[in-house]
C-alpha cells in the first residue's frame, strides 16, 4: 500500500483548507486516486471528505465574509459616532458597500421634497457625467420605484426589465455608465423614504439575499447618518438662535436706554420751545446718523406716501423716511441718511421724533395764525380809522415789531385766475392771505383780507420805490400761490399812528392802481399810482381801454405787426418832439425823408385829419395807453 493510501482521506483536504485553496483544488485528491487505480472504498472516502471540506470551506468563507461585513458596519458606525462631515460619511458608506458586494459601481440618491424627485448625492466607481447628474421622478427607473414603494428592488438586466418605468433621460444615463445589474434599497427615517442606496454591475448578475440584506444595513447606517446630521444642524441652529437672542437682549437693554434718552431730550426740547431742526439734531445723536427735516415736495413721493398711510418709517434706498403729518395735512418728513440697517426700537425712535416734529409745527402754525389775526385786526383798524389813539396804535404795532412812524406803502393784491366754483375761489383767497401774512411778518408789516383780495402795509426801505416794491410783491406772492397775482401800490405814507386816515386814502389809491393794471391787461404785474399819473383817475371804473386803443390807432398797430415796421414808434416820437419832423428824425436816428414816408403811411391809415387838435389828443392818449398795456420788462 502506498503512503498516500495509508493516509486518512481527510488529510489532503485539511491541507487545502489550511492554505485557503480555491474550490477547484478540492477535486485534485479524488482525481489522483482514480488515476492511480485506487480502491473504490478509498475513492468513496475521498469524495465524502471532499464534500465535507467544501462545506467547511464555505462555512469559513461565510464567516470571514460576515466578519468583514460586521467590521465594515462597525467602522461605518464608528464614523457615524464621530460625525463631522455628512458627505464624507456617505462617501465611506458607498465605498464600503461597493467593496463588500464586489460591484463595479455604488451610489446613493436623496429625495428632493420641493421638486418631488430624487437626485444623485454620492457615487463611487462612476465614470459618466450624465449619470452622476441624473434626477429621477418618483416611480421612474428602478431607483424611482424604490423611493416610491419603500421596498428593495433588484434587476439582473436593467434594459430587459419591464417592472419599472423607463425614461429616455434615465436610460441614457444608465447606458452611458454601462450598467446592467442593479440593486437598490430604500433609505428610511421612520416610515418615510429619504433616498435610495444602490449597488450595480456592468454585467448580468444575480444578487443574493445576504447581499441585499447587507446593502440594507448600509442603507440604515446612511439614514442614521443623515438623521444625525440633520439633528446636529438643528442643534447648531438652535444654539446660534440662542446666541442671537442673547445678543438681542443685550442690544435691547442698550436700545431701551437710548430710547429713554431720546424721550427725555425730546420732552426737554418741547418744554423749552425748541424747533424742528433741534429735534433732528437730537435724534441724529441718538441714532448715530444724520437726520434732516425735508419739505414734502423734496422728499421721495412714494416712500413719503407709504409712511403717511402706514404710520411707520419706510426704507428708501439707504435712507429711512418718517412722514411728518397731522390728520390729512402733510408737512414733510424726517429723513435718516445713509443708514441701511435700523432695528425696530430705533425705527420707533424716528417715528416718535416725527410725531414731536408735527406737534411743534402745529404749535408754530397756531402761533403764526394768531399773530396773523392780530396783524390783520390792527390793519383793519387803520383802514377803518376806528382807533385814533396814537399811543394805543403804536403800542399794538410795537408788539408786532412794526414801526408806524416809518414810511409805508399800502398794497392791494388780487388773484387773476378765475376759480371753477365758490369753494375753490375761497381756498385760493385763503392761500393768498396766508402768503401775504407770511410776507408781512417777515417784513415787519401788516396784512389783512379785504374786499375779495388782500391788503398789505409794508415799510419802504431807504432808496426803494413804491413801484419796485409792488413788482417784487407781485412776483413773491405769485410764486407762493402758483398763480398770477396783480398788485397795486399807493404812494408812500408816514406817521400812520398820528394820521390813521391816510391809510384809508392810500388804500383807495392802491385799489385804483390795481384797477388800472387789470384794465390795461397787465395781470400778474405790479405798479404804483405814480406810474400812471392822471391816467390812474381816468382808468378807474369799467372803461373799455382795449376798445378805445383799437378804434384810435388799431390800424397802425396792425400794420406794424404785419409788416414789421415802426409806425407806432415813429408816431410816438413825432408827438414827443412837438410834431417836428426834423427833431423826430434826430430822435429816431433816421433820415428826414424816412420820417416823412412813415407819417404819410400813418395818414393813409388814420385819415387826413389825424393831426387835427382833437384827433391828435386822442391818438396821443391811445399811444400812452398802448405803451402802458404792453408787457413790462422786469
């Protein structure tokens, strides 16, 4: 008997097990015994030993595989315990799943609740860019089916499997990657699917139950990692929120102190009679910025109206706008410049400052209106000569900072725009009176509403003329009310306290001058009685001045307008030079023949008797009226 025949049948197989030989190597002892012609019982014993050895080998490989799987799961759980970077943990899970299952590719997708689909989060072994960027709708492709049903799915041949919905986009990505066999298991948080973990090969393959279970274990770890990361993110967010809350509490204590400070400052300003700009300066210090009061016309219209309607500050670019209003009346706005960030308490501070500003403006206006009434009453008494006690008149005037002993001019002002109805006319008159009262207060004069217009008594400065004062007043009031205002002025009057009746006479004179301006069509202009001389007396009333001028010299005026000639100027110079052609040509700097030709043309237009004494007087008067009614160059 050979030495091999003397050995126990298990010996060669134990040696194979000891050195970890492949499964094919276990056939060699049986084949060798048969080749040597060994006895049948020996060959049967070797067959039994071989089967037993293969079972032991399979058991050992299973144990080694389970040990490797448990080790991988333990390492992954360890990574999860020290979670710092969610993407790093997910990459480790995908890498270990691919390694243990021995697949070409492994990848993980997560659901997107906002878009209602699932997208690739981590891939391992992938080479196709389109595959790595795939998004799968719920129910689309194998992954979409897993995400929708929350059950594992496996396919031996993806493109031949009709259990799930194929789409062009998904199939193109899978084809680019060259995948054939795919296993997908759900990532679960409680009863909710949050994604899918995949293992895939580029050849046909049958995934065993143990491999499906192993991938499911990795999916559970991935789900735990995602849940842990979410909890950590929420915890960090909560901690950050607490830190911000603590900062806000600390800031609020400082803000409350600032609010108390600004309240005390504003109260002090009101009590000591501070103005609008004092309020702005105080708030500027508290808010550490530049606060200005702006008239309504200069403030951003949209932001101003929004603040007025809402009652709160409104942001406009880098500024904050707080409307200053009382009821339906808008005075303007407090504007905080170049301060894009403003907390609620600071906003409330700016809103309180706007309220204080509106109260100050209302108080100032009430005081101004009271002063205007007092000024109006004094002027009414002077016009009506009701109070003839000079000392009492002087005393009343001094309280209004007016000096009745100085030279004054009485001015009568009226609007020339025709209002649509009585209410609009009353509103227009009130605007004119308010503007005139403000002018009188700034010029140390008096103003009163009278006879549908406004009367002013203004001091005449040294070197000034009544005419200049009338024209300036017309322009000033016109700009203030945005309408044409005509102003007639009297000659200067003095010692009004001693002679109050002179004010009434000057008022009549100024009114006559106003009538003359309106008759001459010089609406929106200003003039004094001295500008008209005796014509002022002639023009008072309802005379048709334009009609008289048209009848007398209208043809000459029309000829000049049509031909661009200077017949009217020649005619005016002719009468000014005593009807002497020689002196006329000197005044006009033209040849005497030119004067003769122009006068001949005048004769053909006006008639042969135009130089008769009666006609000559009418023509001179018409020329004078025509010159007065021409627009005045200021």
